[in-house]
């Protein structure tokens, strides 16, 4: 019985990862370190999605639809994160004075304390990162991320073949 030829070898992994991959890894580094530090400090038990939600929540309150857009998740995912934080006593749903049909999500006093604790821990994590990779590197990273990038570029039209 004939055997099929072996499959071609897989291409070697790219030595250079793209920026979205690197930025995602950096965000996960901060989230994991923040969650670990909050747990060690006796803070509330929250998920990465809930941490993201806290990061995009306005002080005066935000609708679930706006939270979902800012987080880049479905409304259902944002609603589940809100529900968990409401159950934990960190968020509350209040009527939206601008719309009788909508509710705003706001931090409770316990949520405010957790938010301030997370901000302190993130500042400490930035200091630790600066110790590891250098203050100039952290300052350059911050400057690049704070620079206006403009709108996302539109795809280039397909080129027409030349004859």
C-alpha cells in the first residue's frame, strides 16, 4: 500500500510579532498583575472583563450600550459584567435623567474605593515596569500611545494590473 508523502514542514515562527499582538500581551500583563495585586490586597474578586468595564466607566454613569462599544464587546457581554459587579456591590443601576428608557451604570461607594485602589496599583505597576525596561522606554511608550493616530486608514483600492 503506497504511503502519502510527509506534509511540508511548517514555516518557522515569525521573529517579529505584530503590534496588535504585542499591545494585547502588554494589556494582559497589566490586567494579570492588577488582578493579582488586588486579590493580595484583599480587594474584590473581579474578572478581566470587569476590570475593562471599570476602565471605561464615566464618573457620572454610562449606559450598557456605551460600555459595550467602548470595550469592543457585545451588549450581552457588557451586561453580564455589569450584573456581576452589581451583585458584588461595586456598581449600581440608576435611571438616566436624559432618557426614561435607559439606565446608567455608576460606581457605588465600594466601587469608588475599588477604583481608587486599582488606580494606585496601576501607578505602582507602571513604576515596576519602568524599573524593568527603563523610564525612557516607558515614557516613549506612553508618548506613542497618547499621540493622535487619526482615524483608522481605509483599505487601499486594489491595484489594476499593467500590461
